[in-house]
C-alpha cells in the first residue's frame, strides 16, 4: 500500500511538473506585453504670468492630450498627468529630485540651481529643454515700496528691510544689483518672504520694500498700494523662465517630451491670436488681474513668448551661475552641457516650423492698427499706447499724447478705462500709464509728453528738453490743454 502511494505521488508530481513546463513554454512564446500606463508630473507656477503657457494654459485647453503619442510603442497607453502648482521655483526642484515631478517650469536663477542640484543625483540629471518667456533687457523682476513711501531708488533702502523669495529670480536680481554696485552683503536687511507674505506685509507697512518676480512688481502697483522703484532692466541682464525635464524620463519617453513642447508652442500661438481674450481666460484660471496679464503677454508686452533656446539666454545662465559662485552658493556648473535643444528642434520639425529662423529672431508681436483719436495709422509701436475700455475691449493709439487725449475724451463721455498702457521712452518697456513719470516739454510749438518707468529717467529727459516732470494726472491735463 505504501509502495502504491509512493508511485501515485511520483506520477502526480511528474504530471504537475510537465504541466508547469508546458505553460511556461507557451508564455515564453507570447510577445512581451506593451506598456499600458504612463504617469508623469509637471510642476507649474500658475501665478507667475510668463510661465502660463507651459502650465495652466496647456492644462485648461487640454493641449498636451492633443499631442501625446498614441501609436507604436504608445498604442493603447493610458496617460496620467499630475499637474502640481507652486508659487516659486525651489519647491519644483524638490519635487523633481524626489521623482514626483518629471517636468518643471521656473525662473532663470532657480533653473540654474535645478541643473546644479541634479549634478549630484545618481539616478538622473535635469536638462533645460525650452524657454517659456523672456525679456532681454531684464524687465519682469522688480522692487516695490508702499505707494506712500519716501523711497524712490534702490539706494534709498540702505539699512532697510527688503523681503524677497530666497532662491527666486528676483533674489538673483537683487544679488546681481548688489555685486554690480559693490554693496556689502548687509547693505539691506534681506529677509525671505513668499510673494503672498511679502505683499501682505508691504500693504500693512511691516517691511520697507519687497522684491519679486513676474507679475508682482506690476500686480501690487495695479492693486493700488505699491510703487515700483527698481526694475530688472537696471541690472542689464536678461530675465527669463524655462522648462526642465529629468533625463531618465526623457530618455525613456522622448516622444512625450516632444509632445509637451508642441503643446507649449500651441499655447503661445493661442495667446497671440487673441491676447485680450487670453488675458481674460488666464485671469480666471490664475486670479491675476487680466490687465496685469495683458501688460506681460499682450502686444509689445514685457515678456516675449518664444520657446527657442537663444544663445543670449544660455549665456545669461552662465552669468547667473557666476553670480552664485561668487557668493559661495554654487561650485562649478557646465551650463552648456545642461542645455538640450534636441527635443525642441524635433517639436518644431513635426509642426512644420523653422527652428533656426525663430532662434535668430528677437521680435515680439506689436501694437498695430489705426488711431481713432488722432486719425493716423500706428507706425512706431513702441511710442504707441492702448486703452482697455470697459465693455469695448483694448483700443490702440499712435502716441502717448494721443492716448492720453483719447482717455480724457472717453472719461468725458462717461466711459470707464480699466487700464491705460504706454511704453517707456528710454527702454521701450510697456507701462501702466497711471504709474509712469512724464517728462513734459514744448517742442517746435507742440507739447511733447514722454512717459518713463523710473523717476530718474524722467528727470533727466525733462532737464534736457527744458521741461518738467509730471504725474499721470498732470500729464493728462497737459495732453488736453488747448483742446476745445
């Protein structure tokens, strides 16, 4: 009986082993199962206006879904996109280092720190793959004080409390300005405050000044309690935001990276086709006033939407790294090796666009059309102006004088202007007319009205022309003097 049981057990075991081997051979003969799910995270800064076309616009318009690959190895793949919004760049880098985010958008200094930080990461590096928006003159970052402050220049803040989000592009601007002027590290009482905290503390006059990145140096004056006293143009260094990606993700899914960049290009086009409508939508999505969005992204705006990796911006990345190295905040970092335009070039190619031509271009789209007040065509966009008329939209005018004259006429008709825009005479940067300083003089029997962002520039122009500096209200009166 025992012998029978042993034989029966061996027979059963042999049949089981044979079945397992047969099944294993059959499984081995099947093709490998294709990947069915790809998940990735994108770190955005929705309230940082010049990054909206790398994040919130793509998200809300579902542009990335439009371009994600769906054939070949991506056939039947289910994508999961984790959009994570932050108020500054450093937390985006933290998320990327933790591999919770694969893409990130941030300003120039945080981007350089991102690339440098990843140098010590054994799993992956990061690469700069595109530009969100830029201003070659440096405008975008700025320092504001309370509107009733006695301070008008950066040097007035010696020994005063100046807050700035540490690690941000605005922080980099302050550090460079101090180096350029030869000021010691304790020239200001620098404290780190987020845009939200700094804005509240400035409004409540708990600090003397606040430095910040796009859009806060324009947003806070627009909201009525601040005044700009320093702009990034005074550092003579570009300001820009861009996009980075983890190399391990990019190497595994290069087509997904290209799809993301195609969505960025599409988002830029969407803004330019209808800047007023885009500003209204972006305001709804981000909480940043539409008039502020428009000053950055509208025609002739402070920021140029262009995703190409321009040599000037790559060179500026190296300058940013040098600033941080001088302060002992960074060791050697090869910025050229960090930049990778391969994915952007492929995106341009697949969309039938000329990358080389766009790379060489520094043009923004400009104010154009006919001036309905002075009855002339607009021929010099950076001397023009615009009025956002409530219920009527944005209307263009050919000069500062014509813009202010039109504003006075609209006001007399009982119409409301949400905002009036002009351009800085010296630097060509778009301004809120209400915050500008005006050099007003008589030239060839005609009144000349020249707007400026900085009081010192207006004073120099007025002295040269034998005129005087006026506030917005007085310039408005001067523009209408003699009209009857």
